[in-house]
């Protein structure tokens, strides 16, 4: 049976989540600035728990970037936020990986997707050194990172050796640019709008069998919401699958989720207030925490190779 229901995710108070940041990363080890590509921007971080596991652990690979352009890799997404998501993954028995990619204008399309492919290839070849499983890689793309991950899937010609993944999560992404794109978007896709369709994720993403979990926020711009809804519509009308959708709402509870280090599938946090800023970032954090817990629970169950995404489909 196809499931198309929308699952609410929440937001967290910055004050609460910040106060628990050091606690959430207790007994988590980071390996920083590991080179996966040819430039100084092609680096990634790996987070693992300071407890040896008997069997290889699933891997959550984060590709986040609020903008396509910048002077440094993966621009505008705060490092502490990504570290907190990685710590949550590690504390729940997964391996967290955060990817830095080359931004425009110095690195236009398809540099982002090529970097995603190279990073995933690096994980395939090296993640066993950190106790991770190359067969259980879930890639989470946020904002510009969501496009790079989707583009990686949609354009097999951009993929490299050992670039298979178990599933992907796409959060608040642009999947087809348009003539009304802002300057940072155009710096990546180019000024010639006639090339935007071929540089989009369509139709390639409609022809893959990789499971997709799709998410956007109720607080996103109308354009971002429309992009997510259109991608879902086309996927549901394709021969592949109709993804389950997570709608991020104006709610509060990331702090409690990260404190406890777990969230059972289907559970709902105690949500109360909505008077805070940077809501999209907190929405991402909460959503990642829920996905992390569900992923670990499902992978441990081992009902089949990718049971979590069998449920999602």
C-alpha cells in the first residue's frame, strides 16, 4: 500500500538546544577536515560514538548549504547545528558524516553533484575505518544541499565508482531553477535560462529506484513549497514510487529530543511555543533527529535490506 500521509516535524528553542550542545556531543569523537577531493574545500567530518560496536553501523551523510554561492564550502549553515545533528546520529549508534562542497560562482553546475558523488565514494572506501557500513548510507540534503543530492541521483553521468546509497532525504530544496532565480542561484546554474531544464533533476530523478523521503517547512517561501510539492507530484505519477512527505511545522521540542537521545517512530513531541527565530534551521535539526532514530531502529530490525524505506514507501 502506498503511504502519502504527511508527518509533522517540529522546531526547537535556540536557547534550549544551545545549552545542551556540549551534553549532546559527550562521548562523541570527531575526525575533522578529511580530504575526499582535489581541492581544499573538498573535506568532510566524521562523528562516531566512543563505544565499540560489534557490527558495522548505518551512516547518515549530511549535505547542507543555505545558498549555492559563497567564499567557502557549504555556505550559511551554522557549524554547531550540523555538529549537533551528527552528535545525535553518533549517540544513537550511527556514524555521522558532514560534507563540505565547493560553492559558486567559482564552481558552477555540476560541481555540487560531483562533490556529493566523490564524498559518497570516499565513504564507501573508508567508512569501515570508523565502524560504518558502506551498504547502509542514508544521504540527507538540505536547501542547496538537497539540490546537489537530488542532482547526483538524477544525473548518473556525474556519479563515480562506489557511489550507491541506501536512500536519501531531501529537505527544502530547489529542484528546477527558473528565470526568476536570485543572483546566487544563477551563479551556480548560469545566466542562460534555456539550460535550466537540462540542469534540473528532471526527468532523471523520476527514473531511479533509490527510496526518497521528501520534506519542506510550512515556513518556507511559496517557491520552495511549490518545488517540494511538484517533485512529490511527479514522483507519485512516475513508475518508481510515491515518497512519504514530512511537513516541518512551527513547533518546539528539539532540545528534549536531543537530551533524551531518542525518538520512537510515530511519536510526537510536546510542542508549545512558536516565538523564535531561525526556525528553518531548528526544523532541520528536529527532522534529522527523528529520521536518525527511525533509521537506526529500522536498520537494527533487519526485516530486509532497507526496512525503514520500505515503511516510508
